[in-house]
C-alpha cells in the first residue's frame, strides 16, 4: 500500500488500538466458508499431524488499501540487504496518545516498535469509525500523509462498504454480534535504516469477520507482510507510505473451526496487545 492508498487497517477493535491491551516483549470475501479444512492424516509408524493456521485475506484491509493508481504487484526496488531481528529485553515505550503508543527511540529498535504498533492500530476496529479513524491517522502518519489520506479513506469506508461487512453506517455490528478485526504481529525485519528514515517489514496474522449465530461472514485468518516507510518527524517515527503482500503462510493445520459463540467469547475474554521490541 503506497502513501496514496492507506485506506484501512484491517488486521490489527473497541477502543483505538484494541481493548484490554497487554504489553509483550519481544479489513477475502465475506462469503468465504467458515473455519479451516482439516488435513488428511498421514500414517507411517506413527501418526504425524502438522499443526498450523490456514489463513484468508483480511477483506476490510485489502479493500480499503486499494486505489486506482497503485500497482498490484510488489515494488521491484528491493533493498540489497535486510536485517533479521530478535526479541530484546529493552523496556517498551510507556507514553500513549488516544491509546496509541508514542515516543519511540530514534534507533533501529524504535523504528521496529513503531511499525509493529502501527500495524496493530491500523488493523483495529477503530478504523471503521470515522472519528476514531481520523485520530489514528493523525497519530500514525506524518502531517502531510495524514492530510492527504483522510478524504480517500472516508470515501473507502462508505456506508455501502460497511454494510457488506455487516456493520451499520457508524461502524457498529448488529446487536448480539461481535465484529472481529485484529492484527497479530509475528516478527519484524529491518529493510533499511538511517537516523531519519527507515523501512520496516512486519509479518503478521490477521483476524476479520463477524461472529454471531446469524452471521454470513464468519471470522477468518490471514498471513501477510506489511511494510512501512517511516520518517523521523516531530520527535517520533511516523509513516510516510506502506504496502502489503501475502504471506509467508504456514501449512494449513488440523484444528477444527470453533463455534461463533466460542469466537465471540474469546474476543471478549482475551484483550489485544500493544507491541514493542
């Protein structure tokens, strides 16, 4: 997604950035079938089950992140070298604005933390409510990028689009249903870095769908890589551009899909995370 097509957040709702947040170290088609098909077991001297998570595209993020002038294929100007990352013991940032972490250090770890936290909030249900969306965009993007994006985003999150997801024009689900949309980061990669600019890739799993007895858009999963171009602006890392591509995705697993009641209960019982390196 280029800086002209940041129309969504899909993966990583409730309050901006998720509810019940916990610190840790370290929006495809709504009509898709619910759950994950089971793999045929293979038998030799012992039964071997490969456990993984099968995933589908986060419809809200994919739809909202599209624009007419954006190429559908990944950019070919890849950096010559990348830097894998590992979990560290450095304490996370403690400051927040409207529930969104801020004050990231001006170093590689700070850039990684910023990109990962921004993936979480841009994938939250706050993006489906106009006032919350504007707050998120103002907090995450540079002033120039924010001013440029809010109009197209408002058009992308139209009443018709929200209706397709089962939401009303204000972005709220029907009574008795739970709208699920979360970004769950797995790891980061530094593609380029300088004290004033950085490109950070965030590998994540996403959840999207409506959980409810009468829902026709059951909660699904996806695996994608979200790459952020960051600039040091106003004493913090801010997004100037970003794009997404599919995968890497693990082998489909052998776990049967849970009921809508179980999914709704899990979403309410397990709060979302904020992230840091």
